[in-house]
């Protein structure tokens, strides 16, 4: 188990370094295709466990030409039901951003949309860092587990019909 954890952390470090090099060449945009596959880690460490990342439910955004925001859903079946309600995926940001009205500093986090109408960002120890209310978009014709859209210089991170707005600070 320890060697698997070490391997996963090493893979995440290598992916982060690769991402930094790629991000320096891009303008603000949503990352897609082969580039997205290079950026998203295959596993994510959170609260003492390693969870596999769902590549098909992962997104990334280039912000201000040289910084990334990367998010994806994970298989959280090994976590307690209380934590699994809040921790649905990973969230990595390389620069200070606004999530709704809250500021989030660069780092690696877990995230989740909960039944009480809140979007939570948790540090890797499972501690709350940011909690904001989320919105619901009833106009979506085909909600998907996770996606990102651009709107007037800001981005919406969707989980189904639920979303929060992200913006570079």
C-alpha cells in the first residue's frame, strides 16, 4: 500500500510539473482532448487514501495564459458516507481564484456539491476551506456528471444541474 501511495504521489508530481510547462503556452480557455488527458492525474490522494480519477468526468481551464484549474470526479467508495457526501472529486488551482464570493488560494483540494445547497472545498486532510451556496440551472437539456463552460470571462463548474462560478482573481 505504501509503495502504491508513493507511486501515486510521484505520478501526481510529474503531472503537475508537466501541467506547469503546458500552461505557460496557452491563453484563457477550456482544455480539451489530448491535452486534458495529459493534465488530469489518474489517482488522487485525499484524507489518507488514494482514489481513482474518472477521466471522462474531468475538466481543466487555462487561466490568464499560464495557470490552470483542474477538477475531476473520483471513485470515493472507500470513504465514510459522511465524507463521501462532501468529497466527490479533486480540485487543483495554480493561482488565486474566486468561487462565487469566496477566495481560494492555490493548492490541491477535494470538492463536493451537497444536498443542503452548498459547494464545499476541503483541504487534503478533509478540513473545510471554502463553503458557498451553489446555483441550479434548470435550462440545461443534457446535464452531465461534471463539465465546465465559459461565460463572460468567468467559468461555471457544473455537476449535473448544480454549478458554481469560478473566476481568476
